C-alpha cells in the first residue's frame, strides 16, 4: 500500500523551474532517501510535500487522500510528522515541556487555559525522552541543548504525536558519525515497528546508502534515477551529475 | 606565522562557544578545523574575522595583534572570509558583488584584478551582469570566494567550503583551494567532510565543545580512528 | 455627509477644480516623499524605524525660518537659508546616529522604536526652548510667489516647483544607488550588513552617512515646506504618522515605492479634506490597512526581515515559595494601606494598580507573544469610552460599565488582531500604531457621540465604591485578579504555546498548532484586560478624553513593561510602580519634563534592556 504518492508535482519561482514533474511513492514501513546536488530541487520538493508551499501542478496524496496544497497543520492531522534541517525546538521551554507541548498539541488542546503545561503528560514525555536518550536533560532549557541533542528532542516531539509518515530534512546534518548511525537506527526501529513511512533528504552518502531502502535522485528538478541503493550507486547518470568518480563506500 | 591564535574564549549569550582555542597557520599553508556542528569551527573563523567578540586570548596576523579591531579593519589588513551560507548579495549583479569586495592592493599579498579572478573562475565571466540570486549553488560558492579575493587577502577563511555541494563539485572545490595555495595564500578552513579536508589541507585541528582536542598533520589525524569516530562526522 | 455630496457635485460640474485639488495634493506629496524616502533608506540599511525622522523635518522647517532671517531676503538669502537648514539637520542626524542609534543596531526593534521616540521628546522640548511655543511664519520663495493659470484655476508657482522636486530627487537617489560605488556598498549593506563589513567596508561610517542622508532629506522636506505652512511644534508627529503610512504602503526600503505611495496619500489627503474634513486621518490609515492586508510587504516591498527577538528566554518556573510569600505579604500590606495612608496616596495607588494591569496586558503581547503592539492605548481608551459612553447614552450603572469596558476592548482586540495577524516585527508595530490612531481620531472627531476633545465628563463610581478606600479595594481586587489571571494563562498551554509559536512558528504549525489563532486570541485577551484597566481609570478620574488612546499613553505602557523587563512576568507591576513614581515627580516640578522623560527612555533602551526586574534578578542570581 502506498502511503505517500507524489504525482508529477512542479513548482517555479519566477523564471526558475525548481521542481519539474516529480513522481515517486513511499510505502508504509519503507525508508526512502531523496538526494541530489544543491539546487536540484530537493528542498522545494520537500516543502511541496510537507505543505510549506503549494505546487503549480501535480498531486500529492497520503493514504489515497489528495493533500495537494494542504497546510502543514492539516497534514499533521493526517498523521504527518516532520523534522527540520536546522532543528526547530521551543527555546524558551524546558526539554520536557517541549515534548509535553507536542503531546498536548496532538490532543488539540493548545488553547487550554488551565492547568499549567508542566503538569500535563509528564510521564509520557519522560518515556519519549528516555527513548531518544535525553532523560537526563528534561529540566534544562531547550536553548541550552547541544546541536545533536536538539535534533533528538525534535524527533521525540514528532514521535510523541504517533505519525504515520515521517518527513525528515537532513536528519543527521552536523552530528558525529556514531551519533548519526544511532539516530538512524532509532528511526529505522520506529519505521519497522510501527509501519511508519519515512522520506528523508541527506548529504551524507554513508547515511543514505546505509539506511535507505530506496533512493530517489533529483537533478535540475527532475527524477533522474530511483531504486535500491545498489542500483542507484551503479547508475551512470547519477555518477555523472552527482556522485562523480568517487563512489561512496559500501554500507 | 601568518596567523597565530592564542587561547581565545568566545561566548554566545551566556553559553561558552570557545574555550581556550590556540592554533597557527604559516604562509602558504592550508589548515583545516575539524569537528561536528557546534564544536566551535565556525566560531573560531568568525573570531579571527572579528564577527564574534573574544573575551580572552590574542589573535595576531603577521605578528600584529588584531584582537581589538573591527571586522572591516581586519579585512583591510588582508583577511578574507567566505561564510558557510555564501551570503551572496542577492540583488546585486556578479560585477557589483565583486565591487563590494574591492580593496587596494597590499604589499606582501598577491594582487588580484577582476580579470585574473575571472580567469580563475571562468564560469563567472559570462554572468557578470546576472543578479546573485539567479546563480546556482556552485556558482554562488565561486562568487563568494572571488568576491573575497578582490580584497587581495593574505589569509583566506573558508567556512565549510564543501558543504551542500554535489560530490562532483567537491572535487572542483578542492582544485580551487589548491590553486589558491599555489598563489601563496594561507587558507584556514572548517570542514566536516574528512575526505575533502584530507585532500586539501596540510595540517588540521580537531575541535570538540569549543576546545582543540587533537592536532597534527592530516596523515596523523587520519590514522587516529578514535578521534575520528568520536569527534568527526564523515569518515574517510 | 451632505457637504461631501455637494463637493462631489461641484467637482463633477467643474473638473478643473478637481485638477487644482489634485495638484495641491501632488505638491504636498513631494515633501512627504522627501521625509518618507529618508525614513525608508535609513530603514533599508540599518533596519531601524526612526520615530525621530519627523523631528528632523520639524527642525528643518524651524532652522530654515531662522537661517533665512539671518541671511536676509532675496533669492540668495532664501536658498542659502534652505541649504543651511538642510546641512544643519544632516549634522543633527549624525549626532543622533553616533550617540544613540549606533548602540542599538543589534537590539530588538522595540528598543529602537522607543529610543527614537525618546529623541522625539527631547527634540520637542529642545525646539520649544529654542524657538518658543508660537508658530513661526516663514518667508515665501523669491521668484516663485506668483501663480499660474491652468484650465482657469490659479495654481501657485511654488506648488509646481514642489511637484517637480519629487521626481528630481527620485532620479538623483536612483543614480546615487545604482551608479556609484557608495551606492553599491549601501545596497550591499542593506542586504547583509555583517558580510559587507567582512569584505572591508567600514559599515559604521556607511551607516552614519546613510543616516545623515536620510536626515538631510527630511530637513529638505521641512525647509521647502516653510513657504506653505508655519513652522510649529506639532509638525513632527503629524508628518511621522503620515511618513510611516507612506513607507509601509510603498514597501519598507523601497524609494520608488515611497514615491508612489506619497503621491497616493498626498492626493487622497487633498480630496479627503474636501470630502470628509473630519476623517482625513482615518482615511489615510484605512488605505494603509487595506494595502497591508492585500500586500503585507507594501506595494514594492520585499518580505520584511525576520524580527529580532534577542536572547531566548529562560523557561518559566512555578512560583517559588519565596515569591509566593512575598506576594502574600505584599497583598496583606496593600490591604492594610487605607488604614495608614491618606486620600492622595490611595489615589496614587489606584493609578498604580490600573497601570500595572494595563502594562501586564501589554506584556502578554510583547513578552510571551513576541508581538510589538505600539498602539496598546487603543484598548485602554476603548475600555474607558465603553464605560463612559454606556453611562452617557444608556445611563448604565458602574458595574455594567465595568463589564462593558473589557467587552468593548476585547471586541476591538478581535478586530485589530485579525487585521494584524499577517504582520510581524516593525510592520506589526506600525499597523498597531495606525489602528490606535484611527481609534484616537474617531474619539477626537466624532463630536456627536464622544464629545470630541471635551470628552465624557461626570462619570462617578456607584455609591458603595465612592469613597477612596472603597474604590481602592475595588481596583486592587480587579487589577490584582487580572494580573494573576494573566500569569496563570501564561503558564497554561495557551501561554506556553504563545511562547512556543514565537520561538519556532514553523515547528508549532507542524505540530498542529494554529499559531495565528493563538496570537489572535492573545490580542483579544490583552485587549480585554487593557479595557478593564481603562474602565477602572474612567471611573477613577470621572472623565474620559481622547488622550486615553493617544500615542503617549501607548508609550507609557511600553516604558512600564520595559522598566520592569520584557522577560519577567512580575516586570509590569514593578514597572508601573517605578513609572508612576517617576511621572509624578516629573509632573510636579520639572519645566522641560519631556526632555527628561525622553532622555530617561533613551537611557533605558540603550543601557537597561532587561529592565529593573531583570537587573534585580541578575543581582539576586549572582553568587
């Protein structure tokens, strides 16, 4: 069953065609990586899917339901969770309150006037923090988190809402090697265990080739290759425009 | 030494970003700062440029202390800075971007003209009247370096020059750095991509949590699997 | 309305009359453009909205009158005087930039707005001191005194001269920015100040130069206005309000946009005076509101720069035992106050309580909301008028009046907040200011209902609350309860999501939070509590005047919040206390009180950005 179906989406900015008819799909329980050179349209494509911008043409569907041009908020209600390239957390809340906020928002109670946020869903929040390895940081202000920790907090917030489709923009950018693979293992466990679909972009070829079931390669706004890591690595077009002679190491 | 940094501290708000960082770079040397995001690489470069205030320690260019100078004064003394996000002036044409960087030639540093720079980056030559916002990522990176060269720097600071470039363009960037070295420029660059650093740099410093935790020639650093696993991002 | 129809009929019958009116509008547009262009250029490069720009205009006019007087009559004297005035204002601009603004470029917008408002106050009293309170009549321009007949209408030659000045200056500015190295550097610095500096450009000198150019243009606008109107002490705020509108409608930072907008506003103003003489201000601000709703960045503007919030706030912590005990002790002391203090102290205490609630309601928007409301007096005043008009027209008793006050202000908050929801940063500041000005001009000009400047008089508390002590207790309970309710709200999901939406709006949206709706509700809540404060104030003073919704009252609120510290929930209370004390002292004995207040605001914005509560907190936190 295709969880996310992207069908011929396109978007121009002035005279520049950023995305020019991109189609692919993500199944439940599948990890799909989107790669390509800078300016290939990855970010635009990602934002067309997560509702940040609307496509000029084409269609995006989640679970067979047309979601083209829906706002990020509407997509959240359909079970889409996303993380940002530069992690976005609530700097003036504690780490635990960040997760509590995600849980309370998931229940649609963001406007509630009583009781204080810090008294809601504390136990559930702590379980999620434990899962991403931030249990010891719960009382700290989120602004004080190290870069990689903020990325993990963001993941805990998203997982707390029980998403069915995860969209992650460069999930491991700026993390150490060990940290990168640990984070991707954690995500992979959720994908397999709960049958969640995962679409991510990434510059680190080790992460891409090590943790994707399928890879979609963009170039100049179009898909030039899609398939298993082995097939993409061997693809001459991909080597020519993106990977170069220096093929990434085997995973 | 062209650049000597001695025990500098820097803070963002109350958070300590650099904790006694010391390093040096000789004339014509390419030196890499290695480490993951938040380790202090960019902050070190910004401290040298004068974009982040340091609270302790000294920074000297060709033996002259520059710690108290504003960024623009340091630039006129011969420090060129290419930020991680390129920061091209989007509404200005390529020629105007170069004009912003233009400074009179300085003794002791290679003198650049627009013609020489366009010969180094021939792809920019036909784009002189194109606004910066309509350049591709690779062209923007070239323009960011070209613009800095217009100031005739003796020391070039490159923040993550390979970041976001296709593996294919990373190789071209490595060639460009080699050519600048051949011109006699000193290059201090920050990198997460160890492969790229290994290719262009003579020596490296590994940073973690605002401190230098390891330094040596690139060959020595590459041999230290433990430092690589713990502190660096993309392995060799 | 009838007169408006009559005017329309006249214009239809006599099109040349409409043309003459349009030309008058275009002539005013030139001066407005000169001011707005300077404001826009300065904003583009420094990202500072300079409230004092109108003061440069005013000083330009005064200096021109004086300088022409010195240099004697004749063409040389007149034009020489204009040049002297322009250069003098440029010098003043350099002084302001070097002494004040230079220290504020990295500060949040709010502090920049306040500091430049402080400059307005200082210059106002400075002009009063130098030139006196009388309007000064300037000479007419030699050689341009006559009139030209166009389609049977006599058009002053000087108006035609002014109409030509606009495009000439526009072209000169365009050439300066496109064809000179200085212009390229200015445009580069507009786009990325830090990067420009890193390329060896001395951005401090560049900024001083740009600021001087902006001041020069404003001074030129003022000097050229001398033959058309008297130099007076109201020129500054009058022209700055219109220049804000022009710059916002045209698009911040766009000189061409400023020119187009100045033409539109100038012409609308010229016809508006004929058609709706009482409501010209409303008309002008309505244009701005409509343009901003359709094009949030103005006609030719690019999307506004992200607003600067400064360092992130610390997480909220539950009230410590010490804070609870302090609050309880304070409350007990306040309960005992009537037993030990006389009537004057109680009246002052009522003022403090009301202003503390007003400041606390503003704090909800400024602090947790991260939204600059520069027109918060609107809600205070609408609350006061709600109570006053309910009494005047419906003979409503006090209890009902105090219920109408927050209701009316809450509804106003809903209306203004809905319109403001798309804007942020300085745009929001200007929009809220504009709406407050609309509310103010309705209150001041709708004589039949509000009594205009005479206000609503004779409003008194119910008998049971008439004694000073009783009214004091009533204010204490309502204001204390309001402040407590606001505090609880901030800790609840409502307030925490307000802070969250301020910290990372895209994250909040992606979690399913409607950030816009959250902010809109905050406007309603803040408006309602400010309205309650206004209602209490109306009964405390026994009268309601348009000044309750004027700019200075909004600034009072901002100063109180800043005195207390934006990042501190108890700040507004501390701020109100300090402010009432300061204002009381000033009003009692200082002749040039605006100068002192202005200087105090500048010092506050430049040196004590975390406020008194913040400074005290720092001291307490130090080991």
